[in-house]
């Protein structure tokens, strides 16, 4: 049996790590990215057909943009008119349905289908439109169905509403911006 004094730090660590938004980044070396001081949102940016299932996409994009403006300002980047910008920013959103198998010894539902949402912030050099930096955050949005059974799984649809933790995701992405 594991002593309680050793178990408590593991529980705290699991809670902290479980609440984080995984973030991937790519782009130019940090020193080059940090030299940019201004940005603008790319004109004509809207939902495209590669983002199925985005409910009320316009308000989602507005919420992402507002959260990004605030986080980027805290990093020292200034929002300017597109003609004066060094960087052009763009938002990309995707939702994918994933399946997770659970251990039947520890979970009543052996299989869960869930939606994973991704938000990407991309910054391109306004002079030549080359990618400067991209950050992608992902999180579980909702459980769509729960299944019981080991081989012949019977799914039950859930009534969970899709919940985008926009500010949390955007803050995690922008925190990795090299400035």
C-alpha cells in the first residue's frame, strides 16, 4: 500500500497536468520571431470548409480574437492596421471526434467518444507571407457518447454541451510565443 504522504503529491500533479492545454509550436528561430512588434488580423478571415462542426463559428472566432489581442498585448505586440503590420495573424479551428478505451476494472464506461478541439494562431511576415510562428492548442470539448461492453460495445449518446475554454487555450498558446 502507498503511504498517503507519497500519494498526495501525485494527485496534485495529476490535477495540474490534467488542467493544462497541450501546445505545439513551430516557425522561425525565437530571436527572429521576437523582433516583430506589430500585427494585424488577416483580411477576409472566416470559417472555411475544413472546420466541420464549429457551432456558432463567428462568435467563437470573435472570442478567440479578443482573447488573443489581450494575450498578445501582454507580450508587447501591438495591434495595428493591416497596412502598418509586420505580422499578419490568422486563426484556425478544428474539431475531431476521438475514441478512448477505458480499463473496465476502473471505469463503468469502457469506451468514450469525445470531441477534441484545436485552436491555431498563425503569424506570417506581412512582406512576403512566409510563416513566422504557429501555436496550436488542443483540449477535450465534450464527451459525445459512452459505451459499455468489451467486444460488442453499445453506445449511449450524451447531452453534454460543447465547451470551448477559449481564454485558457489562447493564453497557453501565446505563452509560448517567443517575446
